[in-house]
């Protein structure tokens, strides 16, 4: 008999099927077994959601709060002083640093010819409308067992704001990006929580317009997804970064930034095809190629019939 899983979003159930069949043993043996005792963790994220490259990519880099973050930023700044899109040469010392740091990166590759992981705008709007209705029912249920009614009031206002945008068909593309980033980020957070002693999680998001929707709607959706999966509360903090801010942690985002930029340029269907930039080829050849230990890449396949996710490995086609 199939076990019914109580989740608001079926996408997280699909991700569980893939992660716990294709990846979790690699994650445990190469990463979590050495770090599972840490209680405080950081997630740093970066995204490419434009149309000029081969793929849209959403990347999350996770690492335990195990040392001086400011010192780490200083080291990163020395080896990678600019965003990936602005550099012409990748400093090999930055690649060495990535190989030495206790970090794990999870990237999601999205098709260019779809509405992220939905066939079109209409399908997304229907999906989010159902999600919002279900979440409102959950909020009513949570009110019965918590004294923090103010927090639930703020969450409800954000959900109702999303509903108004749907009804008015305003900012739908931005709303879609916000929703998917939060959903995938919350899922990544749940992996850390399920595999470690995590009690305190900080999400340092890319400085992006998705952080400007509602009153940090993206934060609420991330946290709701996390709680929906792990069925408990943890200490959770989130940046107030937006597309115009200059955040203190900007150097940390260089890690997911360089990976996002390289994967966005890689043609998984024709690995021998040209790269958009020599820098992407450098990162792929020296860091991502056959990396089973610290880089995990997942590709969404979208059709009218179903949504599929598969784990990918970066490998070159050596045929003439």
C-alpha cells in the first residue's frame, strides 16, 4: 500500500523520490557524515533566470557555521573580487578554495522553453492558487496550537497578497520565480535538517527582485516549505537584501554565482558544444566535471503530462 505523504506541495514529494534514490548516499558518505554534528548552518543562493544562455539555474550552497565568516569572505574576495559575469579568467586559487571548504552545492536546471517548471503561465497560476488555498487552511489549523498569532497574521497577509496578484494577473513571472526559489530553498534546508543536528538556519539570498515581492513573501514561502517537510520549527533568519542593496555577505555569493554561471552555459544535451565563456569551461573542467562529492545537479523536465526530475553529472563527450 502506498504511503500518503502530508505535504502542501507535491513538488517536494517528487524531489524526495529523486534525492533519496539517487543522491543521499553520496551526500552522506562525502559530506554529512563529517559535519552532521553542526547545529548552525548557512545557505547562500544565486540564480540565472534569463533567456540568453542554455539553461535557467537556481543554486544553493550550504555550509556549517564552523569558523569566521568575515575571514572567509576576505579570502573569497581576494580570489574572486567580481561576479562571474564580469571576469575573464578564473583564479585557480578560487577553485582550490572551493575544493577545500566544507560546502555542498545543489543546483536546479530549468528548461528555457517552459515557464520554469510549469508548461505555461496559466498552469503556474492554477498551481499557486491551489497552494495558497491549502496554505490558508494550514494557517487556520496552526492558530490552534501557537501563541504567536502576530507571525501568522503576517504570513496570511503575504498569502493574500499573492492571491491578489494572481487574480489581477500582475507580476506573474516575478511571482513564479519567487515561489520556485523559495520552494527549492526550503527543500534544500529540509535536507540539511534531516541529515544533521541543525537547529539554526540562515538563508543569505542573492540580491534580487524576488526579495521585493510583498513583505518578504519569499522568506515566508521558504520557511513554510521547510516546516511542511520537517514538521517542526527551527530558528530561521533571512536577509533583507533586494536588487538595490549592497549586502555585507556579497562575497559569499561568489560561490553559488560561479557555479550558476557555469551550469547556465553548459549544454547538457551536447556536452561537446561550445561554451558561452571560457571561464565557464574552466569551472566545469576543474571543479564540476565528475564531481559526486560536493556538487549535485538536478534537471527538471516539463511536459503537459508530467513533471520529472533527474540527477545530472557533468561529463564531456569525447567522441570526434
